[in-house]
C-alpha cells in the first residue's frame, strides 16, 4: 500500500518485507512465502509446505519495525500468522517551557492471521484468502485497539501460465479508538498482475504492476521488476506513481541458498531519512 503523510494509521500499511518494499508493493499476485500475507491473503495458498520469516525495517524519524511470520499448508488450506512491532525509543516529552520530561512510550503492535486455499475450477487455478488483524497503538497515555479484515483472490490462467492476476481489499474494520475519539483505518483496494517476460531456468525476468485506491481518495500505481541470475541472485527495483507520498524509487537484492533466502531493500524517502529493510526466510 501507499505510505503517505496523510493518515495517522499508516503503520498498519508499513510492511517490513525486503522483497515487497524493493518492488514498491507491486507484488500482490505472485508470492510463495509467509510475507505474502502482508499484501494479499490469497498468496498464502502458494506456500508449498512450511515458510518462516524474520524482518527488520528502519523507517523515518527513528522508527523501527520487527516482524516474524510462519505459514503451513494443510489439506483444508494454508494457515499463516504474522506479528509485527513498530517502536521508537527517541521521542522526548517536553513541557510548555521546552524542558525535557523523559521519553514518550510509543509503539504499535499488529497480529495478522490468515487462511487461503487454491481451488481448481474447470481446469483453472483460483486462490482465495482471508486475513484478520488485531491492532494496538500506544502513544504515551493514549491507547487504542482495533480489528480489521482482509480479503484476496489470485487467478492463474490455464493457457497463459506466465501471467498471474491478484486483487486484495485490506483494513476493512472498526475505527481505532483512542479514549472517546476514533480514527478510521486506511481501507485499501489494490489489483495487480505479474508476468514472466523471460524464463530460461537459471535466468528469469519478471514484471509487476498494480493499481490501488485508498479511502482518503488517493490513487497510486506501483510497478516493479525482478531479475534472477545463476539460480540464486535476485535483483529488484520498483517505482511508485502517486501523490502525497514519502518515496518513489526502491531497490533491492536477494540471495537464495537452498531453502534459505536473504533479502535486502533500500528506499530513498523524499526529504527525510532513508529506509532499509532486511528479511531472512526459510522454506521446507
């Protein structure tokens, strides 16, 4: 999802996943690991057996985020769970005279559970998924809680296997309540596609593109490209076309060593700190 400066609830749209950030969140139609739950719950159905991931992200103004996830395939579908923690230890409280009163306790917790299953309908593979989020936000003495729902679908063409389509609706739920006041969640609708323009086994080139709409009436269009070299090295880049955003260009690299993956992303934000994200994944 687009990260803008307009919503106080943007943290639930901040995904600490290196591959997705490197592609500017354009990969909502083609993932096969637990991090896909962040973008489209239907992507959980692509997990072959088991998937775990650990991620770390450094964001603007001293904010950092950690995420751990686990997904497992069963006969009735695939279950996944992501838990993330966004925090800042450098916010200082002051009085009206500018005197420091100590650090502000500021953090956000998000627990995201999902289910997905790939269905074969008339020879066509269609994946469906649903996700449920619990969100807790704390800013000193102000505390809020909310619950939201994600829905997703992916479509694989029978005669055109290089093309995949995806659709996700995210953050449909109750307003975040702080005392008596409520803040609406950033409801988001995004559709996208991925396409292999080169698939030579050891060498691949895949394009990603999507279009999204936020509840605050903002449209955005992320695109990305991923190249695979020597069966183990992945080079990635993305670009976000949008207004009122914090970044445009994103880049990243990944290394696949047997079942272990190491991914790094770099996001030069506009007019503020750089964002770095690292993800360690394992599938078996």
